[in-house]
C-alpha cells in the first residue's frame, strides 16, 4: 500500500476516534500499542490475551485471528502465550510516507460468540534514513558581472524521516565569494540558496568548488553532501524574471490527458539572443513528474500527460527553468504546485470480515451470521458509505464503528421452506452523484428435526389369502420426512397390541427400513377374518419424532374345508337307517341330509347328489336342500332294504366333497307306532295343550318383535324425512351401527325348529331370545337363551364400514324395485357374507341381493320368517319325523346353504338368517356355541330320535 493511501487513512483517524466513544458498547473494546519501526521479527508488542481479558485456552478454542487493513500481515499472535509479535519488517516510511503520525489499525476477531476488538499500533519513527541529494554534483554558470547579493537556488536534500529525525539544516564549506541562505516554506520544506557575497572575477578564478551538506535532527545526527561547481561566465548580465516565484494550480482528478493546466511567464530585459527565453523542467525533476507533466519550451504552457488519481497523490510540486540564449546563458527558476481535487470516481467496497457460517433453523433472533465492513477511497462526502440490504430476508444489519456491520437474524428460520438465502448487500456513498455497489452472500440454514414423519395414507387396507406361507409379503407402508440426513431417516415398527389374546408381532413382521409387511404365520380365515395393526414411523433425529398409521389386514377365504355331514350322523362308520312304509306315495320325504362347510361365500355353498342307489328309480335327492324323497309310489315288488350313497359338494375351487350312506327300510304296518304316539299324545298329560301354549307364546313374541321393528323403521323414516327423501340412505354418523343390530334367525332344519331374535346396541352386549319348539319331545320347551356377545362382529362392521363408500349403502327412491316374491335365486345370486366370489376390490360396495330391497321387502322378509315358523310347527304330524308335509321349496335351505350364511339386507335394521348349525343345540341350559366357530358341531340326539329308536327296538 503506498504512502498516498496511508495519508488518506490518517485523515479518517480523527473521525474514528470521535466515533469510538459512541460505539464502544457495540464492539467489545479498543487497544493501542506504540512500537518503533524496524523491529526484529518475533519481537513481542504486548500480551493481547491479558489486555483483552481472555484466557489462553479461550483464545485457542475461539479461533482468534487478526485482520489487517494494510493488506499485509505485519503481526501474529502466539496462541500458546497470547502475545502479539512482529511477523514482518515494518518500515514507517513505506507505510506512512512523510506523515507525522503513523497508525496501523488491526481487527481482532474471535468466534463462539463472534466478537471484534480494535487494536491500533502506532509506528514510531527512528533515524534510519540519511539525508541525500539526487545528484552528486551541481554546476552553476554565473556571469562575472553578477552583482553581490544575487541568489541561486540549490538542490534540496531528501530525508524520509519525520519529526526530529527529518532534515534540520544545511551547511556550506567556507568560501569568501559565497554564503548559504536557508528558506523555509509554509509546508516546512527547507530550500538552500547560494548568495553571492563578493563580485566574481573570471580572470582570477574561473571555477569555484563548494560542498553543500544536509544535516538531520536525529540523535546521533546524520548527513549527506553534494558538490557544487560554479563556472564564472562572461557578461550576459540580465537573467529572465518570472511573474511569480510560485504558481498554484488546482486540478480535478478526472481531468483528461493533454489538458493545458496552466502557463508560466518570464521576461528578460536584454536584447537579441540574450532576451530569447526557453522554458524547461528543472533538470533535477523526478521521472514521475516528467511522466505526468510537460511544458512548451516557447510558450511556457504546462500540459497534463497522464491520468491522475486523488487516492494515489493529492498534490504535485516541481520547478521550471527559464533560460535566455545569451552567451553565457542566463536562467531563473519558479515553482509550480498542483493540488488535486477529489471527484466521486470510486465505487464503495463491501468487505467480508468473516465468512457467513451456516446457521441452525432454530437459531434465536439476534444471532450473528457475519461481520461486514464498507469503505470508499474517495474523501469527504464522496467517501461516506452507507450499507443496506434488500428487503424480504429474515436478517438485518446492525451498525458498529468505522463502517463495520453485523449481519444478524431478524426472525425465525425454516429450512424446509428456504434452505439457503442469497442476501444482497447494497453500499452507497454520499457524493453528489452517489455510486452504488452490490454484493450477494449466501447463508445456509442447517436442518433441525422439527418435522414428524408423514404417512402417505392414514389408513391402509391389505388383503391376504388364508393358508399363506409364513414370510409372505402383505404390502408396504410409506412415510416421508421433509427434514434432512438422520432427521429424515425413517425406521418403521409395529406398536404392540393383541389379536385374539396374542401379540400382533406373532402375526406380522415389518421391515424397519422400507416398511414392507410380512406374515409371521399361515392365516386361517375360519379363526381370524380381519385384524388391525398400528405402524409407527420414527425418524433418527434428536429428539426423534414419530407418527402412526393404521393397517387393516383382511384374510380372504380359500376352499380348504370339506363339507361335514351333520344329519344323519354316522356312528363308528355305520350307515344311518331310515324306515318308510310301503304305502308311501311319490314325493314322500324319506329323510333330509344336512351338511355344513366351515368356509364362507361360494366355498360354503353346498349341493347334494345321489351317486349310487340300490334302485335309482325310487329315490331322488334335492340338489340344494338335501331332502331325500320318493320319485314314485313304493310297490310290493321293491326290495325291503335300500342303500343310498349321497355326495355332498361345495362350490369352491378346487371343489371339496364328502359322502354319506343312508340305509332305507320298507316296512308294512309302520303306522302303528305313530298311532301309539298319537294315543300317548292324547293321554291326560295334556302335552298337546302345552305345545299349543308354547306356540302361542312364540308367535306372540315374533309378532311383538315385528311390530317393534316396524315402529323403529317408521320413526327413522319420519326423522330422516326432514333431511332427505329416502329413509334408506346411509348416514355418515358413527351411530349408524345401531341401525344394523336387529337380527331374526329362522331355523327349520331337522326335528328342532326355533326362531332367534337378536337385538341391542352394537356398542353393548346384545340381547338374544330363542324360542325352541320340539314337537317330538315329551315336553315342548320355551327357552330364553343367555345373551351372546357381539363385540367381535362390531369390530368387523367398523372395519368394513371404513372401507366402503357411502354409495354402497345408499339407494335412491327411483331405483327401488317391487318386492321379489320368489326367494329362490340362481347359483350366482345366492346370498352369502363374502359376496359371490368377487375379489375384494370388486366386492366392495356390492350386496348379495339382485336389486336393492325396499322397506316393503324388508318387512315382507320379517313376516315370512314368522309365518314359516307357525306353518312348519302347526303341520307336524305322523310319518314326517317332525317335518311338515307342507315343507315345500318356497322357503328352504336352498336359499341359505351355509349354516353361517346370513342374508344381510343393506340399509335395513334386520337380518334374516337360516342357521342349520343351531338345530344341533344342546339342552336349553347349555350355552349355544358362537355362529363363527370354525369346526362344525356334532349333531345332538333329540328326544324325537330317542323315541324313534325305542320304537324300532320294540318292534
């Protein structure tokens, strides 16, 4: 950095000291040291740690560093001792030139937290420079006619030292003709003059030798000398004279090259060649001046040869010589001083004192991000700089001293919205035509774990076929986290819960990295139809954040169960024996084969087929009901014993089947045991009266339930009629489950006939009433069975409801069809709880009925159930084994082949169920098995079958 730049810095020092007292609270402090120049390297300036009040470990941990505005690091800090030492040679003359005061400003920056200290080091001058002249010998031509008292300017010596060490005086060796006079200018420059004390005589002495010595004021003093040779000339006794001894010129720094900046004028009163004047720069003029200025030899015009910069040099001073053409030539000298005027030609400069460090997104308001300074090389108002920043950033600039600013946070940060900010800084000076500089700095925002993982869905539906292999992948869940790194790294886990009293971890395993779900065991639809798990996504931040999602796993039924024969039962492999009279006509009911299948849907639809018979022309089996009837009247020629092999097949894929063997005996006079039975029924025990009494109670109960159902539907329609036109539309309220909890179950298979009515809130224990009527027992019973729990069914309904759109339960009034009087459906229309074999995607929202039922159809279904019970019971008589002779296919097991298949009426409050399993109920005091039991129960021996057995043994 040149001496001219430092002179400008010195101009700012006064302003800096004035601002220092006001800004002391912004920056932590300021320290000043004074040292002489030319100190040896490693010389200690001062203990910086002690003066700043810092511990030695603290300056190391907080990364103390020095920033010098000089552009060169003259000092260093020993972090082990805390001492500030000289690291480069310091020459005050190179740094500050002729300035009397020389300050070297330093900035001490430490981090964590970010602090700045100001250190000013004053460089003191030492007498390390000897006065010297540009030339070793100067020649003066003085005419001999020169009068005593004439003065001749001599070369000025140069001493870079300042103060007392600068040039103090000149000394001339003794000479009778000449003496020395010293002139001190207003700027303190001392100029020596040679004064003629005695007239010269060329004839006596033509050449005079003098020595001029320059002495400085140092201790000890140093000196430099130059030789002066005076040649005595013959007469040209008038020298040219300038108008002014000193010419002052002011010049703007933006003056273009070639501009005439001034003119000097000299006059010689001689005549002829002795009065012709030529102008030139003093022979001792420096090369810098010669490159900058030139003079016209004839006119004395001074021209600018090069561009000038106020920031480099503020003024110039040089001598001009005017000489005539006489012989000997006479000359005179004048001084030209050029003052440079500052122009606002320098743009402000933005300097980063510390690079912006990444900042956490949870950093508090006021956190220091970076230290920034601004400067302008111009002077006065042209050098006053104001630093601002663009709006729209969560930062602001906090001013300090000497154009130092701290960039701090002004509001909260969010990395997920803005991971990086490009902050634009704008520096403007105060010139008449302000100049502006812009600079962009990037501030990165560090991530903080402030976002929880987010699942792509709040609820997932997974489907898996039963009998799957353990380890089968069920599906996957996916979660995302908008954070970065470990904060966005997600691990999946299953929250512990119970499925049928077992930990859910024994059912499902999840891959913690990708969220894939795998089965831990082979599922059995007959045991578990649906269950749910809670999956948790947890990131790896500190502290970690979590979120949960629900996964519903539906088990899809497979045809893995063969039909099981319930009636007639085979004991120890023996075939069932049935007896019919030889008087039996065509269509006579021999027996009824009843079988169940533990599967569901199509897999549980059962068909019966007679595959082998002693006489195939005599017997037939109903495909759907399993009723064995005579195809024609029995004749005397028919064998008395027949063997029937009946195959029972389900509708699954692959098909499962079983067979049962039924033996049929033809006997004569088979009516007598029945007559005896009728006789016994008319005994004074009054058994017929009890049966009638129980039937009346059963019918009254059913009628009451039907009436109650009708009232409930009426009230529901009246309430909903205020909001919509159709009372069958499904409500979106969770209380809708209360409208599906009324069940009427009609059971007409086997010797026991009963109607089961289920009612109650799905959220509480349901109430169950069963009327069991046994016409063949000694006592007809009316039994109230203990209420059964429906909690498992409630959970199933909740899950299925969540996956069904509202359209699955809504039927518009214009879509309703007339009641269907024929309840015998084709194979594809047969109802079942799992639908018609459609995949789960297709089955969602579909119902088992061909057309959405109206309220009239629902009521008709309820009344048909009640009428069937009354008709079946009232027509019991001899020769039917407790089955009605009017038992026709108008309402048989053809419609509900599976004892667990319920005909659900969507949108209704009733469910019509024919449950063949319940014909094998134990005595009334025993608890009935749940209808969802996977293993079919064995048929119990009824009182009627006991009676029949006794009659056969007696015969």
